[in-house]
């Protein structure tokens, strides 16, 4: 490729609309252009990167017996009615009516299409297990598209769907896929991606993992234990619920008594008033719940906060925190578990309160709290729920000794054990060995290709541009011609270029009549791993300069050895 | 690949919904499944064929300096307002509103997106020419989707857009692309595809070619001269307009006179009444024209018919034939060019009448015709238009000696010289050598990938299934195991399979425990070029059978030579 012919200008200035590094570099470097909010076109270098990422994913999917298929972008309403998602998904699902007044939609994921494609083809047990996958355009009408390719509305996704005759078989395959995903992220140059436990969200199912690339640009927060293997998205991260003081058996059982606490409402004020730690209080958090006419009061230990994502999952509905509520006599600041009218409010207890004693809580009376409250004596709920937020520095709930650290991360992939959610609702069955009709058990596995490209940029760049891993770099070698009008510089550079092309090397040559500063700035923005500089000064000494974009190599070689030396550097990088 | 694991059942029966051979074979052979009207999923064998077709197209596009990009499926209304097509295209363009009440659409082609992507990137002449291309999903809400993948609503298209600084440069590139297209069709196994002159339709522009695969399943009719190179879609095929008799100078000029012709209206009746050939009459064809409140009368030589597609292009609107019209006093059967009230009707003359004399035409009076009418004397229109239908057996208008033959064809690709239609309306400019801002000149070039696959099937099959050209076959070698339970048949077959895989041969093995009839029927439906049969009978003689799907080769080889012999057959086919 000649740079003079490459479509896509590279800019000096930081584009105003870009906050994330990847967004900025993709615009500056001539990789993407916005067509509409959250909708982009890819220029040739980006298309080359994406194609290489796709090739790596394809090889890994094939290596775990995936069969590539293609399902449509546009689907009929009926298909999504079957699964129930036509109704359950909101306005992020684009719906339209075709010319025959038929309701259609744009696929944002393809579970329904995968079941539709498979259900008449795999009707006996001996066809199982199998996995199908595709690379397909999805459209998700995100309310807040942002960050270039990090959160878009239209995107290419590799989505895969596996079908099994037993949960055990699904679990085995899930592990194989998890390993394949780890190989993919390693091969595209981000081996630091980690798999963390996650919410199953609108996909349904039980077990799910997200693959997170830890970096500041991430929209997700991940809790990671510094001692054991525990890693989870904050949305599902298990909070440590045991109250240490009691474990150590320090306190005696107190009597329940009312205490006058005029105007003392917040935990901070109560802590100083009573001279106790926040762990000894019951906090009441009040929420409005979608589709419910009763407020929900969540009781939680005083030192903890409610994790709304976890609460949502427990109540199967959206929740909104309330700081006031006039319809009934809830005394904000003095709300406690005893004496609430459950015909007017719903109540839920966090696991942090399970079995706790000697607590201070609201007395449901303005100006009063209760002291000596016991969850073993005064009120024993049917169930405790894990709805607490985990905090940076908390003790790990798994190993009980490590400390939880919170990090930001970008989700670059996800895998779900879906169970029979779709095969039951869509009535996909097979005849098992025993002659019975059964619903296959499904898993699904996604990677957003464009987001992965952008994520790589978030962690593989310097101040001047991308440092593409060679496995996905648009080209392997970038030849710069300095002072091309002098002596035989141009001839030597083009001879190198032609020779490298002949040897199937992926090479781009900057044949533009621009100065060295512009050439280097653009080369930095293209981020090609191996740079070759042909300049009059070095040629005078019969030398050519070879360097790597990550600056680990920089050397002068004899002109005659250049081709071999360049290919050696490329091959060393490819092997690394 | 093991056939036992391959997703997709193959059927014995012809599917009821399929009329076209390709549709039938794609369903029977487990290649495609319908998701909605004109919307299909591709099963693994089809996806493999499509991927190979795409690879061939990509290589040829790269060979003419194409740069692969990616433009979105969903585009904002504004982009198509710029070109004017948001209004001019009807309900085949899917429009929807996003969650922010923004009007969006599904791309059915990408001229607007290509200009949008390029207009800020190629602002000086030295960036030209360039060509960008993509493989992208399109949606066109066809009123009549039919024939499996032949006419669908959702499809993958390779679309390419070239930009030039002169018409001459566009023409040169257009020729290069035409040649590349011919190479593509040859490489995918249908060298008989021909380029024919075509209508530019909604794309705009002047010169256009369609690539037609002649076969009965085609929806288009192509006029082909049996003597010269002339080929054109019937929609634009030039009719021969010269009236031979006059050329030969046989007749003398007659006087204009009125003749009483009671109830004699049709050309057939007039021919016998006057004892003249149909060529001596002026026929009047009446049309309603979209968005016009006046009927349009087309006068044409009596032996010819009006080609509505050509007429549409002349009047820039849809036309509908009328056989009656009550609003004004048009006397159907007696309509002629003299004395019509042009405030009430529009009039148009076909080229066939140019310079003709001694004609019979209607007198615009019930029961009367005029004789001796001359287009040189009695009425000389400003312009004559070519709106006549060409007929099978007509003389060629180009070489004047060949005969036109009409054939059915499937359009598998098209190329257009668009000119500045899009760059002007969307204000794309560059600075030319002379310092002036100019609009680049565009060409565009499409191939429907799925339709091409189906078209290949229309001409590469036998009664039992596809005969895939090896360049696009899902696999190269298909191993059948007959009586796998006997002796070492299975071991030998699998040893062959493993060895071939090791040697990077694309091989599928039928490891299912089914009888030879089922194996062969399915192998025919998969249409793999080279078939290897491992059977107890042949193994007894230490032999293995190799044959080709097209039946040109069938031989027994020594077991030990099988791998080499198989690869030789494959390589010979690949070279052919």
C-alpha cells in the first residue's frame, strides 16, 4: 500500500468530541468516521485490524468445533414473541413495520434466530452437542452511545450458541469456550483480559462471565481479591456479610429499649450519638419499584450501601431510590423493621443483618430509635438477600483473608449459561437416548469486534498513537522515505518495498512528498510495529534504520541486509 | 468436518415452496432456511460457499487497487436527504424512528455513505483516483421476494465506489472493473456470465452494465445479437427504427386522405382492410403518467410495441397503459397525431416513425383513418424517442445484419458510471491542479454474494444436486464410508480423513451409520467435487474409489496411493 493512496486523513489536533484515548486515536489516525450518533464507518486501516481480529476469533471458534453460519439482521416480530423478548426488551430494540405492515426488528443478539435455525435440524441426541457462530451486524439503540467504538449502536459481533443434552456437557463446553476466549484475547495482544463473574441480565440463565480489560476507560467496575481468584462485576460481586465483632463473640445480648434521638437521622450522627461503629446500626434505604405501587424498604447494616443492580435482580424490576414519600407515614431517618404496615410497604433484609444482635434501628416514630434489636429474637425474616455493595478494601467473601480491590474495566466479551430459557419458550426439542423429547440446554458467547479493537488501543498506545500488536496491526512494516528527492533514496525505498511485497510482507510505504515530521507523526498514528527509515544521511553510510513502534528495537543495518533484517524483526514479533 | 456433526438436515423431497432449482437445492441440501419473507439464515455449507465467493471478489477488488472499508447498515435520514433519495425512493427503503425520535433508514445501497466517508478525506487531486469497497448487509423491502436467494429482502452485497477527476479516468477504471468482474465470474465457476448494457434506474448516471447469467430462472430478458457484440437488457435495448421498405426507396409520396373505416380499430384488422403491412401504420398507445393529470399518447410504428421501461425513463415517471379514458374525447381505435388538443394530452413519437411517409393513422374521429400521412410533411415533431420494444428475431440495430435473440438472465452484478450525481448533490469537492474546486466523478460496482451462489446452482447441477465448482465448493473432498461396521473400513476411511486434514485438504467424512443410498444422496446434495468411497468390497482388493461429482472421473486406486491420487484430482480441478 502506498500512503499517498490510502483513504483517510490523519490529524494533528485532538478531536473535540473525543474523551477516551481510543476514540481520540481512532479519529486522529484516520480509522473511523461517525455517520450518526453511535454509528461509524471504518476506513481501510480499521477494516484491516477488524479483519485480523475476526480471523483470530474464527480460528479459535473452529478449534472448539464451531460451525460458522449467518443469521439475519432483520427478524420478524413472531420470532421474538416466542421467546417473550419482544415485550420484555424496551426501546433499545429497534422495531419497524415493513411495506406489508408486518412488524420487524433489528437483531441486537441472536438467541431466537439460533434456536430457529437449529430446532428442525437437531432433533435427535446424536446431533449434540454443537455450536454455531457468526459475525453479524447488530443494532442496539443505546440511549447513551459514547466513546467512539466503546459504546455504539451499530456493531459487529461474533456471537456463538452451543446446544447440549446435559448441564454437565454445557459446563464442559463453557470451560472450553472460556479457554478459547482467553486464547483470543492473548492472540489479539491483550492477555491481561480477565474473566469475571457477571450478571445474566436480559439474556437470562444462571452462570455468566464477562471478559474485562482493566483500564480507566472502562464503564464497568470489577471487584478483585488480592489474595484468591475471586473476581466479579460490581453488579453481582458478593459482599462480605459477616459482622466480625460478633464472630469474635465479644458482646452480650442486650434488651430492646427505645432511645430519644431528636433530629439525629444519619448514620454518621447516630454513630457519634451512640458511640458505636456503623456496623451496629440498621440502615433503611427506600426504593420505588417499577410496576409496583408500594415502596420497598431495604434494611442493611449501617456501614454498607445497597447495590441497585443486585437489588434489581432480586425484585426483577427497575428500582429508584426515594428520599421522601408522602403517601404514607414513613418517618425518614427513623425507619426501622418493627411495626411497619406491610400492606403499605414491602420489606427486604440484606444478608449483612443475618443473625445479628444488639443493633440500633429506627423506631418508626419521629425522634426515636431502638437499641438492643436482635435479628434472632425481635424479627426473623423468611429470607435474607445479598443486595449490598462491595467496597474497595472490603475483606474477600471467598477466601476471608484477601482484600477486595475495585478496578474499572471494559467488557470485551461475555459468555452465558442460558439453560433452557430459549429452547423451552421456543419449543426446541430432541429425542434423547431414552426416547423422550427434551429441551436442549444452551450457552451463548459474544465478542464485540469493534469494541475489542478500541479496547486494545486503550492499553496499547503512547502519547503519539497506537502501538498495535503485530497480530492485528493493519500492516507489519511501514517504510518512511526522508528527503525522497535526494540521491537514490526513493529508488532504494521502493526497491525495498517491492521486495518485501514480493515476499508477502504486509508493507505500507509513505511515498508522499512531506517532511520527516509529518511522516513520523502519521507513522505513529498508524502504529505499525516495524518502521523502516530510508534517509540520505544513513544511505551515505550504506545504512537503513529499522525500529519498532514500541521503541524496544532501533538499529542501523547494512542496506543489503535490510530485507532479511526487517523480516527477522517481523517474524520475531509474530512469534512472541 | 464430520457429517454427523454438520448442522443442517438434507431432504429427499422437493420442498413445496420452491420453484427455482437453486431455491429447491438450497433448501433440500441444508444450505439455507427462511426466517421471514425474503430473509434467510445460512447453514454452514452455504456460509462456506459465500466465504469463498467473498474471498475471490476481495482478491479481485484488491487487484484493481480497491481499499476495503465498512459503512453502516443503519443511516440517518439527513444523509439521504442530501442526495434526494430519501424522497425519491419508495417503500423499498425501510425507514424507522430511533428512541430519540430521529428518522433512520436501512441502507439498500451505499452511495451516500461512500461520499460521506470520502468527502473530507480526498480534498486534493493527488488523492485521486481511489476506490473503496465493502461487503455489507443491505435491506431492500422488495414487494415480491421470490426464488430463495435470487430475489430477497436482506442480502450481503459487495459494493464498490470509485472517485475520479475526469470522465476519461472513470471510463478507464470502469473498463478495469468490468475486466475484474469477468475474472470474478470465471473464478467462481460461471465464465458464461455476460456484460450487457442496462438501465441506470434509481442509481442515476449514464452508462451502466449488468452482468447476466443466462438461464431460464432469470427474471430479466436480454437481447443478444447473433452476429455482432451487441447485448442489452430488454429494458434499454435499442430497437431497430428504420423502415426497410423506404430505405429501399420503393414507394412514392401519397396524398393525405380520409378513409371510412367503420369499427376497424386494431392493427390486425387495419392490415387486412388496407392490404398493407403493419409497418405502414401508426399505432397510438395511451398511458397514464404518475404525477401528471394528462394522459400520454405514444405514437409508434404499427408493427412495434412500446417498452414501458424505456418510456418510464423518457418521462421520468411510472406509466400505466390505458385502454379507455372518459375525461376527454379520445376515440380509442381512431387516435392519430393530427388535431389532438395538447392542452389535454401529451404526445410522444417513437423513433420508428422518424422520416416515414405514406402511413395510415387514426383521424381522431370515430370510424375514420387517414391515409398517406407523412412525418416529413404533415407533422414534424421536435424530437423522436426510442421507446419501442425489441423483439426476438429483429434485426440488430448495431450491425444491421445480425438477428436479435432474447434470453432470460439473472443479474449477478452491475456497474454504473454515476458521474457527479452524488458528489454534486452532497457537495463533495477537491482542489484540482488548476486550484479550482471540482466535484469528483463516481462509478459504483455491485455484486450480490448470495444471489451469485444461487445463480451458480442454476447452471451447475444435475438431477441429484449441486455440482459446485471447486473454487467455491464447501469442501474439496467428501469421504463416504460404506458398511463401516465391516472389517477395517472405518479405520481406513478415518486414516485417510486424518491424513488429508493434516495436508490441509478441505475434507468432510460421512461418519453416520446410514446406508449407502442415504450417503450418496446426501453427498450429491452437498455437491463436493471429489468423492472418495471406502467400501469392504473394494478394500478386499486393496482399492479405494475416487470419482468427481461431475462424473468425468471415476477410478479405483491402490489404498496406499489414495492420498496422493485424491490430492492430484483436487489440484487438477483447482488448476483447471
